[in-house]
C-alpha cells in the first residue's frame, strides 16, 4: 500500500494493477538476499525433481527474467528521484510541512494534480521570467514583468546549485494552494527594486502551467509588458551578456567569415510573424545606436539551420544590387539592412538566429514574390525590374518590404530555380512579375527595356514629359483636407522624379548655352581670319594662288601650303611653317 501511494503521487506511473509484477519481483529480490539461493526455486514453487516439462520451465524462467528487469528499472528510477529529493531537502526547499500538505490533498482527491502560477522561467540561474500565460495568476498580478528574476520561493533562497526543473518542482503544487514568490526587478522600476507576491496555484486549463524554457519564450505566446510596444528598448541587463559566433557573407567574394562577439538579448519578443519571433539585441562590440539589432528566431525548433544562411545570403546579394541601382543616380536611393547569422554559444541548445540592423518606422510591403505590387510606389517596382536587367536575366529581386526605401527580407527568383530558399519560384516567378509589371517613370528614367505595359496616370499622379518639365497636379483630398497615406507615398515618389527632371533640364540648358557660345566663338574666329587674309600683303605682286603654286613647286603639299598661308602674313614665314610641318611629319 505504501509503495502504491508513493508511485501514484508521482502521477507518471501506470495504474496499481500494473504494479503487481513489480511487487512480485521485489519479493524475489528479498528471497535471494535472505536465503542466498536461486530465486526461481522458491518463487515458482517448482522443485528440482519436478516432472514438469522443460518447455514450461523455460517459459517461467523467461517471465521471471522480464519481471526482474522491470523491477530493476523501477528501482533505478526511484534511486534517481531520491537523489533529487535529497538535494531539495538540503536546500530547505522540501520540508515535512510540504509532505503533509501533499498527503492531505492526496487523501481528499486521490491524486496530486499539477498546478502552477502560469509562467516560464529560465532553465539555469538566475531564474528569470521568460513568459507569462494569458489568464494565469502571474499575469493577473500586473506586477511581474518578463525579465524579472525569481529569487525566493516560500522564503527559500534559490541558489546557483539548483536547476530550473528543481525550481519548477518547488513552484508547482496542489490546485488552490498558495505560494509566495520574491522577485528582483530587471531593470529596476521602483526604489526597492524587488517585490513579493502571494499567488494561488491554478490548473493548466486555467492558465496555471509552469514551464522551464531557454532564454527565448515558447512559440505562440507574447509578453504583456512594455517590450511589446514596438519601440526599441535600451534597458538591457549587461550581466546577461553572452558569447556568440557571427557569420557574415560577402556577396562579391561569395565567402562566409566568422567572428566571436558578445551580445545581450531581451528576454521577450517585441513582434512576431507566421514563422519567427523578433527580439531586441545589442552588439556590445559596437558603440551608440549602431549596436541596435533585431534577432529573429524560428518558432519551429526543428527548422533547418541552413535556412538562416540562405536568407542572409539572399539579403546581402540584394544589398549589392541596391548599390548597383544607386550608381545610376535614380531619383531616390535604396538600401537593404545589413544582416548576418548568429550562433548563441552559451546556451544549452546553441540556437542559430538571423540578425539585422534595427530601424524605427512603419513596415510596409511593396510587392510580393508572385504578381502583386503596390502601384502607389514607383521605386520598389523599378528596382525589381532593374535587378532582372542588371543580372542579364538570371535573377529578379522581389518581395520588397521595409521602412520607406530601406528594405529587408527580400526574395530572389533565379532562372534555374537553384538556391534562394523555398520562395524561389524560378523562371515562372520571374515571368509572373514581368507580366504584371507596369513600367513607370523611373523605369523610363533608367532606360530599362519595356515589359509591354506602362503605368497610366491617376488623379494623384502627373505624367512626366522631357520638355518642358511638368508640374505636380495636386491629389484629391479627403473631407478633412488631408492626403491619404497611400497618396502621400505616391506624391513623395513623384516629387522626387520631378526634382530629378528639373536638374536634368537645367543640365540640358547649360549644354545648349555652351553650344551657342561655341558657335559664336567659331564665327568670330572666321571673321578674324577673313580680316587677316584681307590685310596680308601679296609678295611682289603675287596673288594667293601664286604663293600656293610657289610653295608646291618647292616640294610642299597643297594642304601644307594653304595652311601656311592661312596662318602667316609674309611668304618667308609661310615657307618656314611648311618646313616645320614637314619635319614634324
């Protein structure tokens, strides 16, 4: 009866009826120890001189061997649990009162149901709050925040010798029982910097699940604190810094490089998408705002790490094409965020993450990797068209998104559909973009080959002509006299084009002015030459034609003679000119 009650309290063992072989095997061990003889003789009741067949005897021996192995496994498990129990007793976490509390609950309900306070804590010291469950006791307090450090449970100090699982065993208990927790505020929010709360343990279906987690929160949950507001939080705990290996990709050399750095990661995600969560991170090897980064971690713990390397390689290649695009001096410059792969070395599972620079602002999507595009923006669509032409029709960068004209997370289609992740739709994806793309003013500015479609002007858009430069037609305004966000983005894009065209027109006018001045100077030179020839005295009554004939008779060519007479007044000077010209030839 005692062993059955103990095993039921563990609530991970089979029902009592399945424990009969265990008890039988334990009795066999006792017989062996007491009599020092072979157990089968006493256990099976079979005498050595019995007339039972050998087949029955072998069957019984096999059954006894199985029961003995099962009993040995159970004893090993109990021994390990007893060792854990001794550690908890030595640290004062498990006391006689806690045993009595569980015993009373067992008598009333027949089993000890697991109940907790609805939070996840770090797997190692310091035991920080990683996450809180919606509707759970911890979240309802409104005081506990993600990142706070759990220091005491029911007055017992949590030391570095304890594991996260041992602390969890202390926090959980019977449904409806009370547990007192003491936390250290991280970062400090009050003068004391610490607080205590008394929480009523609740069952899992009421949000009372208590879990152990790596420093990242589990998928699908968000922290209900100020880190989720979307603004960068600089309140990092430097003591939680950790080592990480930084993997950077050079698209021109097509090589990866590794560097060991120190980083600090906020414990709670500030945003999440369908596949990944985003955390604020600081690179401690960099100073100022340049150390602000965003770390992206997959919700799927089984996701292939190669996906992170493919994504970073794709973004850095897109950044290289952005530099080629900017070299054409378009109306608006574009850029992709610096990105790299990070391996967190100090964590038990050594997770692989994607990291990129942090930028403030509203993220928007301007086209996807198939046939949709935001026609209110010209620059993103022209950039995608440009990459196809610049790469000599081998790739196309699309899925443009970001803040303004600083973009991230692009997708690349390649003509052979090799590399660039699952979103690479190959030649079909390229054709889908080209079929739906309407060449706009920037496409024509860059002199990109037309895809056969042109973007028609809307009420808020002005068609651009080369001469004279157009003026911007005011877009329609709402009832409050304000321009919508989509129209505002388009006006900004069109205004940039207009400014570039004005600069180009000024350059053309300057060239025309220089051309007119050149023509005037040439006309003035011809007039001076004519006056010079009219004033040139003919030698001894000779005419110009006679001088040319005389020079030709001396062995000079007619072209040399005429050139000499053009530049010299006296015949003797013309002879010297021809001699110099002949020597130069």
